[in-house]
């Protein structure tokens, strides 16, 4: 029995040691094999995914990838570096802190060869995987802690040895005490021990025949449970590794594998989902790829190079592709990163930057404009106030007074022009610019414009020529105010930027298209192409030095283009630096413009003479002026009384209503905005009471809606404030009765000097003979618009005629001098018509006196 027990004991010990050694070896080999497989799979996936991230330097994505991968059981650290070993990411497990990103280690030493490698020692296993995208760009290093395997080996040895010892002791006791039952139990336990490697967590029936066998049975059951737990832990670790190995399956970007012939070897679920959303199946994968993807894949595989940064647009998504060949295989991996949001963000950022620059430029331009506008408005105000105060100087002569008055008028009109520019700009920006279309005398309009422009040109010693390309229409249909504004702006610019020479205004007519064509040509400073590009922008002049040197608001040309387009035309400019500029524009003259053509200048001169001769007509009639402003009352009364009309004043609409109902007037001039009762209400009440006499509105509000309000109330027309004197006189005269004209002269004029001193007949006769030549010279100067020379000739005639007793001529020449001083050239022409009549009367009177 003792020998048997000894042999049995030895056999049992050898058996337990062999079994344990075999179990440990198989378990370690199994775990190590799985770790090797899973580590290579994980390393391959990390290398495949990390390649594009390294190229994009997306460190955040690398860290997130490492954090997810490091959570697997057994992984101690994962490092991704470039091919020199410089780290891009380093995740490791740090005790209770869990997984952390380590920034202390900046570099690792890669293997010498560009191929995967595995280094195993007692404590750890290191997996090196190269990251190849055509060429080596980096390394993935995964470090596994093999302490788990060592603990498993120790635990198995410890447990099994413990079990073996227990079994040995119990067996000896059992054999010694009860051989059969112990042997049966041992046999059962032995069989169960052989089944432990299945790891199913089963238990063996514990023998109660002895304490030792019971303990041995319990120990075997505990060992079975521990082995089952260990297997579950290993399976969990294997699942984690398998999940990492399936990383492309979970990747939120498109991952493809294409063969050299273009066949799809693999497409991840995200790619399939993306295609399905657009109504395509996996066979429609070419819709995702660039059009020349076959050529790209073939090139990558044949050349073993990686092709990156190829963008495609698929179903509203922007995909950035990378094509990477697999070494020694006819396959290329294709990775598409969705950069739609980034592109949209870049676009929004670009647009925001452009808008910000535009807003800053606009703000700067408007600030500069306001400062410049302040200067432009203060300058005429300074002249108006200064010359107005100078008029109060009792020692000031008539010539100086006239100059002061002309300066005030000129600067006041300039100030009005500035205000109109600002108002026009606000209307244009609000889309409320209104264009009239009425019948206009083209030559009257041009004369109005040129009379003002000549004064400006003469102040700079410049010439102003009007070149009429006959035939031209006498009457056109357009907006005269807007057309004048365009001509004023362009002529003013030409004069402003010209130091010497002549300004030309050319006027032509295209009868086939019913279009008037204007050209303004100067010999000024000219412009470069870059400066021309800025011309028609609001608040902007050619360059900053232009404002400092020449002044201006920077609105004129912008408004001119808007107005020309509103008049149905277009404007263009040609310029040469240092040689001058030419602005050409055309407008729609109306379909009836070709029916009344002026074919030669003689017809034009006759029409002007007839107009000039009519300026001296006086009228008879009664006018009621309903106006609350006393200054306006005085001005309107002055105009009316010069025409010969009698004037009645009412302070408000209520007074005007009462006076009009008591006595009918030839004309009522009704201000629209007044206290007590405004003009609209007063006009409406007058019309309700059947007042039929004409009523004209006086208003500073001249928008179409304001004019319609006045007309709907019962007004016959509207006169705008500030009052245009010529238009005012023209409108008012139409409702008054004309009287004899002031140019009706006696048939003969005798010399007061010859009556008193008959012996001086030779001197008087010499004057009478020279008079036709003097009148012809004066008339010619007037036709040429040579106003300075004309002024000298008129002054000469005034003195001679006065000395020789022809006081009618002297008085007329004084009136001509005054008209010249105030630049009223139409009046000058009318007076010179009277001078021609005087010439004949003087001849008749002289020959009768001499006889």
C-alpha cells in the first residue's frame, strides 16, 4: 500500500505538474497568438487611419483615435510618430488616472527596417507598424503589458499546485483510510480536472466521504470557476481588439478599397449609407469618386505613390479624397473626408471678410464725404454771409454791390446744388428717384446751362464753346431739371479740372433712334484707367488728392450716371492723363423730337432774338399771395410788381380763403405749409365753394406724391421753392394781361446838345455816322458771348451818347451794364434789339434837326 501510495503520489504529482505546464503553455500560447493577431490588425487600422490625419496635422483627431484604441485590455501605450520618430500622439494608461495623453516624451526610435516588427520580452510586447502612403511617413507603436500573461501563468501554477497538493494529501489519506471511495472520488476529480481546459465553469460533485476529498472537490470547483472567469476576461479583451480591427466599419467617413481594374473590393457602411441617401446602391460608388478615379488608382498602384487633396461634390457634400496604394498588392485604399462644413465656414469667413472690408471702406468713404461736404457747404455760406454783410457798407459802389449780389446768387445756387445732390442721392438709394417727361425747348435749356457755365469758365480764363451738329430738334420730351443737372455736373467738372484751354459742349441728334447725344470735352488733367474705374462710385473721387486740390463732394458723376440712365441713356468716358477727358452720354428725346428740327444757326439766332425782345413786356392783373414767411412775401411781391401786377398778401390759408371768397383774383399763389390752415385745406375749400380762378401751389416738397396731393386738392400747377425766377415769371405771365412793351420808342430822337449848341453839328454828325459801326460791333460781341469786351464797348457808347445829348442811349447802356454785371445775358440781348431801333430813330432825328 505504501509503495502504491508512493507511486500513486509520484504519478499524481507528475501528472498535475504536466497538466499545469501544458495548461499554462497552451493558455499563454493562445493569449499570445491572439494578442499578436489583434495587435497587427489594430496597428494596420491605426496606420491606415492615421496616415491621412498625419498629413492633415489633425492632432485632435489623432488623440481621439488613440484614446479609443488604448481602452482595450492589455494595451499599455500607443504612439504615432513621423518617420524620424517625432511623436504626433502618445496615449498611455496611468494607474487610477486611466488613459492619458502624455506630452513628456517627444521622440521614439523606430526600427531600422521599413516593415512591421514584433518585439517580445518577459514584461511587454512591442508592435511596430509603418505608415505608408506611397512612401514611409510614420510609425505606429503599440506596447502591450504582458504582466497579465505572467499573472495568469502564476495564478494557474499556484492554483494548480495548490490543488495538486490538496489532492495528493487527500489521496494519500483516502487510500490509507478508504481506498475505494477516495479512489473513485479521485478518479472523478481527475476526469474533471482534465475537463477544466474547456473553461465552461462546470462543477464536480464534491465527495463527503472525507473532509479532504470534499475540500479537493471544492477546490476543483473554484479552479473551474476561476478558469471560466479568466476565459471571459480574455474573450472580452478579444472582442475589444476585434472592435478596433473593425474601425473602418465605424468610421464616419467614406473608406474604399479599389483594385487596379477599378473594381470595388470594400466599401464601409458609411459610404453605403451616403450612397443610399442619394438613391444609389453600392454599384454607384463611382458617383462618390472623382471622374478620373480609374486613372488615379492605376497611377497610385503603378507608381506606388499616394495622391491627396482631390475634391469631389456629391449630393451637396464636399469630399476630400486620398488614394493610397497597398504595397505589393494591386489595391489602393481610398479615404474621403467630409469637408463640407469647413468649406462652408471658409466661404462664410471669406464673405464676412469681404463684407467687413466693404463696410469699412464705405464707412471711411462716408466719413470722408461728410467732412468734405461740411467744407463744401461752409465755403459758400462764408461767401453768402460775408458779401451780405458787405452790402450794408454805405461806401460800397454800385459795381461792387453788383459783384457782391452776383457772388451771393452764385454761391447760393451752388449751395442749393449741393443740397439737391444729397437729396437725389437719398432718393436713389431709397429707390424713389422720380423722372418727369415733359416738353422742353432744347436751346433754352442749353442757354440756361451755358450762361452759368460761361461765368465759371471765364473766372478761370477758359473758353466755352457750344458745337451744334445740326439738324437738332427745337422741342424734346425729357426731364429738364435732371438733364440740366447732368450737364451742370459734367461742365463743372470739366472747368474744375482744366487750367487752360477751351471746354467744348457738343450736341447731336440721332433721328432714327430719337436720341440726343452730348459730348463734354476738356483739356484738363485727364485720368488713368484705374482712376476711371472709381469715377461713378458715390462718395469717391479719382484719388484723395483730388478733393484736397479741387474740392467737390464725390457725388456728381455718380448722380450723373444714375440720372442719365433714368433719362433712358448711358454715359461713358475716355481720358488721357495730362491731355484731357471726354464724357459722352445720350438720352431719349421722345418720338416727336424729329418733327421740329432747327437746321442752321440762323434759325437759332432768330428764335433767341424773339425771346430776348419779349423780356421787356409788362402785365396787368391782381395776384393773391398766401404765404406765412415774410421774406418770401417780400421776394414774391418784388417779382410780381416788376411784372406790373398788383399784389395782396394773406398770412395763412384761413386769411387767403376769406380774401379769395370776397374778391376773385387773376391768380392765387398758395403756400402749402402754413399755420392755422395749410394751403391744401384752403385750396380744397375754395374749390368746394366753386372758386374757378387759377391756383398755383408754392412748395419745397416736390416729390410726385406731394405734387399729386396739391393737384388733387384743386391746384392748377406747382411752383417749387427755392423759386426759379424765370420759370416763375413765365407761369405768372400766362395768367396776366400784357401791356405795351418798354421797347416801343419814338420815331425820331433828337440830340439835346445839338438843340442847345447848333454849332456842334459836325461833332454830332460824326457820332451819327459811326453809330451803325458801334452798334454792329456791340451786337457781334454779344453773339460771340464776349462779355468782357462787350462791357467796354457799352461803357464807351454810354459816355459818348451822354456827352452828345442822346440820353435814351445813355440810359439804355446803363441798363445793359447792369444786366452784364448780374450775368443776365437774355436781358442784354433784348436791350440790344432796342439799341438797333434807337439807331434808326437817331438818324431820322438828326437829319430833321439839321434841316
